[in-house]
C-alpha cells in the first residue's frame, strides 16, 4: 500500500461524513445526519450491549463502523432510486472491493469480510448490528420529531421497522424508546455545547455561501460575547431556541452596520 492509497481511502471515509442519509432528505428533515454520524452512534451502541463477550463487542463495533462505508462511493441508495436490491448489493460490493484494495492485504480482507458478514446476516453479531442499524434510525427519527417540534411526523419509520427487530437486547431498548415517544413525558434533548458550530447554520447556506454583507469578524465579536454570557448563566436552551437567538443577533448587527 502506498501513502497515496492510504490517503485516498481516508478521503473516502471523509466522504461518508458529507454524504447525507437519503430517507431524511426525502422527508424534509432539517440538518440531516451523515452516513458517518449513523455508523458512529451504532459503534457506541455496540459498546453498550450487555451479556455478550468482549470479542463479540469488538466485532459488533467493527461491523457497525464499516457496514455502510460503500455508500461513500455509491451514495445512500433507497427504493426511491428505482434500483433493485440485487443491483444495490452489486454496486456496494464493487465499491467495497475497490476501497479495500487501497489497504494492506490483511486489513483490506478483514474489512471486506466484515462487509459481507453484515450483508449475509448469518452470525449473531451481524444480527445484532442489523438491529442496531434499525434502532439508531428510530432514535434519530425521535430526535428529529423533537427538534422540529412535529410529534409523529416520522411515524412511517416506526410502522415499517419496529417488527424487524429480532434480538432480545435491542427489543428491550426499542420498547423503552416507544414508551418514551408515546408518553406525555417531555424528554429534553441535550443542549448544544458548541455555539460556534451552530453559528455556521446562521451565517452560511447549504452550499457554504456567506449570507450577509457585513464582515464576519464583526459578527463573531458579538457572538463571542453571546457565548460567554450563555456559559456564565448555564444556559440550557434547546438548539432551536439558541439558533433563533443567534439569527436575531446577526440581524441586529447587520441593521447596525447598515
């Protein structure tokens, strides 16, 4: 393996961070997660699986981290793309073959084997990770409903997926999620910890184009004051509230600039 091949592989891994999950895009979800976002939380979930051996935990983590990696090449293909499952599998398999050939032989073979193990669904670990794939999607659906303040607008994901979960461990987690979602309990999502990250959604459009006339340095000075004030007051505002406050702040600065 050359240094160029390693870099090329890592750049494809980076593409997974920029490739959005198609199902959410098609349903008008705001701030759609990436493939990498999805795989990362699945890997963390693998760490939390009780009553399995350390060896199985590690294998589940590996499966979670590579199971959708082919989508960094072919994209997140869905039924709405009009592509049969057999063709989807062919494209993803060819993509994984290409990606793993960029790596040392032993590592490449392991990753390609993990990909096929997940697809074939013939091991206990593959079954568990498949259920984690579904569970993470449903947790994400619940989060989007909370973030956008539209309870139940992603109900179709629950209706089509809940019955597909087979393992007892993940079934128990899913029952807790459904109970929380259907109750009147107002579950508060964690507040955003990095307001500077949130600011990019205010200052730039989805293509990275700066939206305002005034120098960004003028805005950042005001935002830094806002951040310091929020920290000193232990502000626990939701991401929606905080983003709106940032938007208002930027507009006020622009009005003063004009």
